[in-house]
């Protein structure tokens, strides 16, 4: 047990102080800061755009569209300043080119009396102005059409008013629509957490072992600590490293979200929108449980595979099949968000390499029988135990294997070495 603690502390400290971990954590925290403040960033750009109103020269044969068009545009807080001119189309284009106007709108009517318009500017990268002009002209056309049909504004509003349509369930155990939306959000977040955790930290475990093998440190460790202590010391050490990083991310998100909620006048922060109601404690408990079990399963597999290679360059090759399993599980779970009751999702939720994502998906979205949940967890625990037992034997022989790696052949060689 003492050797286990030493290996755990050594693994955690070395990785925690590594440049790669510090840089990746800093980049991740910066990204989360941007993400949680996205609404304020957009608002900042909008305020900047509002400070530079676009002056648009209106060119039309008559003067009947200026008043209704300007009335529509005034609803957008003067971001578009419409100017009536006596210029023809060519003169308006020259005025835009010289910078006298920001843009020009040429409006006329066809033989049927329908509105036709062409928008000119020196750049089409700003889409707000032409879209608002188009919407305003469309509204004018609809108003003219309703007047010709003799329809009042009240009648037209009644026609376009949405119907009342609600969804409900006859089951007492089924989740409500708001609970489903909340559960779907939590499941969606956890799927990404498990996905990236396995890919990043599983690769880190395999790389850690391959690095020690390449430096021949492993030969000393084998004689001073049991294979199980070595393997799980690294698994738990890297796991604590992952929790440290996630803890920092969660802290930054919480503080940034709370700061945004204080500055927003009656608005909701990102976390408040995600967790707008009381979160079921059982769902949080299952999220932690399946995350830990999923990590242990894939981390044990990564440590086993990492012990078979003696060069860091071979790590990606040997853990490629494991990464493929994670990717397949992730895409199945993404499909399951829209069809959690499908037979395919039900069957795959009992496959140990898929169940950390897919069974949690079903738990979050559905009311499943207790026996299904217990069976899935039991299969996961049995798989972790079996993989740990076999993996420890492979690890014991694998850490002494050097040379070119060949996956299945090396597994057999590692097992044979443990019998010597």
C-alpha cells in the first residue's frame, strides 16, 4: 500500500507541474471564460455596431415608400438612417463610392405593383442592414395586401397567432418536458466530459508508462512494487489530475457565471439557464458513478496497452482501438439523445465499453427498471475487475518487453513472461 501511495503521488505531482498540463489547463480555462461570457461579448459587438449607424440613400421614382419604410426602421433604434434623395441610381452609386453615404437602396415597382429593391454598398460583409431593409419592405408589402383584401390588423394578428399545443404524459414516473430538457443538457455535457477524459487522460496514462519504459525506470519499479500497485497508482494519480483540472474549470465557470448574472439586468447566466430548476440528486449521483466507472474501465485498458510499447511513438498506434471504442460509444449516445427508447440503445447500454455513456443517457432520459440499472453497473464492475486482473498480469510482463510493438503478439508474450 505504501508503494501505491508513492507511485500515485509521484505520477500526480509530475503531471501537475508539467508544461503540457499547465498550458492545456490555461487554454481550457480561457475558452470556458469566453464561453460563459458569450452573451456579453455579443452584446459588446452589438453596442459597437449601434455606435456606427449606417446612412442609407433611398432612390425611388415616387415618395410613397419613404414614410412607411422609415417607420419600420425606427423600431431598430436608429441603427439605420434612411435619407430621402433626389439622386438617380448612377448618382447614388457614385455617392456610395465616394463615402457620402454608407449604402444606397434603389426601390421601384414592377408592372403588377410589387416592390422591387436593390441594395448597394462598398462591402457585403455587414448583413444586418440589408436584412432589416428587406424585412421592412416585406412588411410593407404584407400591409398593402391586407388593406386590399379589407383585413384589419386585429384580424391579421388573429390569423397568425400560434395555436395552443401542450405535451403531457399519462405515466406517473415519466419525466416532464422541463425535466427532460434539463436531463438532456446534463447528459450532453457528461457525454463530452467522458469522451474527452478517455481520449486525453487515457492517452496520458499510456504515455506515462511508455516514457518510464523508454528510460528503463520501469525495471527498477517492477522489483520494488507489485504490478497492481504500479498500474492503479498511475490510474488513480492521473484520475486525480483530471479531477484537479475539472475542478478548476468548474470553479471558473461558476465564478464567471455568477459575475455575469450580477451584471445582467434580470437575465440568466449560462448555468442558470442549464440548471433553471432543482436538479434531481439521483441524476447527479449517477453522473458521478458512471464517470468514475467509465474512467476506471478505459484507464485500466490504457495502462495495459501502454505497458506493451517501449517507445512513445508507438502509443497512439496501440491505443487506437480503444479510442475507436470511445468514438463509437459517443456517436451512439448522440443518436440516443433523440431516440433513447430504441432497441439498439437498450442493447448497447449493457455493453461495458458503451454503458458509461449510454446507460447514463437512459437513466437521465427515461424511467428504467431497477434491474436493468443494476445489471449494467454489475457488468461494468465485473469488466473492470476482470480487466484489472488480466491487465495486471499483462502489465507485469509487458513492462519488461522492449522492441517493436505488435499488439496481440505482445499480449501473449507478456502473459508468458509472468509464468517464468
